[in-house]
C-alpha cells in the first residue's frame, strides 16, 4: 500500500477529516501570492494596509487598497483541480471542514459548482470579495463598494455612516476569536488533518497541524516546499496540489 492509498484508507475510516489550505492551492489559479518571489509585498508596502491606518486615514487606506485589489483580483480566477477535488470530497461525505488562510473565495466557488455546501468552510483571514462596516456590522458584496471607491467615493461609507472595511484581517487585527476557536476545535477533533499549499509559518493558523497531531490522527502535508511541521507529519508530499488532490479523490472513489 503506497502513501496515497494509505491516506485514502484512513480518510474512509475517519469520522472527521479536516483540510487546511494556504496560498499554494490558489496560486495555480493565477491568484498572486503575498510573499516569495515576485510576491505582492515586493510591490506594495505592507505597512500601508494596517488596521491602524484604516482608522486614522481611511481615505488614504482606500486609495491604496483599490490598487492592491486591482493587482490581486482583477483577473478572472477560477477554482483549479485542487479546489474541485476538495469540493468533491465534501460532496461525497469524505471531508467535514476546510480551514483556509486564503481570501479569494475560490473554495466557495468550487462548492457551488459541485452542487453542495455541506462542508464547513472557515475563512480564517476573511474574504476579499466582501466589505464590512465596523460600526454596525453590516456585511455586503464588495464589488459595488469598490466600484464606488474607483469612481471617487473615498472612503466608501455604509448607510449608517461608518466607513466600509474590506472583510479581511488587516495587519494589526486579530483573527476573529470565534473563528480561530472553532478551527482549533476541528483540528483537535480530526481523525485526518490535511495541510495543503501552506508554508505553515504564519500563526496562529500554522499551529493547527500540531494541534491535530496525535497517535490517533493522520496528519498529511501536501506542499511544494518543506515546512516546519514535516517532521511531525505522517505523510508528506512534495508535489503539485493540483495533481495530488485529484489523484487522492480518484483513489477514494476506486
């Protein structure tokens, strides 16, 4: 039995399978990464995208955010075979939850295309397609708000008068407590935990595989580069996620 067959066998036996995804699952779709060679932060000053600046200089923040949004999300990005394989695993009852660091919304698109939303999705860092008003809590589709801002309505405001904020976790903000607590609970509960396309260096999300690790849990890592958690994982793949995950789903269905 090779590693992929062993992983599939463990997933079939498991009550709770959790996938944790990072930028490496969306990069094959063309979504720019923030760090690494030619990453977004090589072209923008990340210090301009802090929660503190949003509070004290909302107009300046939104001016810079428009350009960042254009670079990050102007392309017609679609889910790739890795997103689709996870969505299919969820539709087949093999995946309880996806925990993602990504803000691109591609897991939502893949689930919608598969015809099921049964898998729990926790977007740990938010979703850049939405905006939220910190004053009243209203959350809405971001496209009309970004269009208003592009037309000169800066900073764009909510009906209550508060300034809209991209519904993502900015530098200087903490992850929503309820979201990270739920993610940690799912990691501890998991019988199989898959870390996919993440360098596993950004906390607190990167600690999730360590929370999952136990004699009763299978921890698998699928990432092109080595990670700090490799030594504690049961199975490690140094391969493209867009080939490994479809193969895994095929083995599960065989």
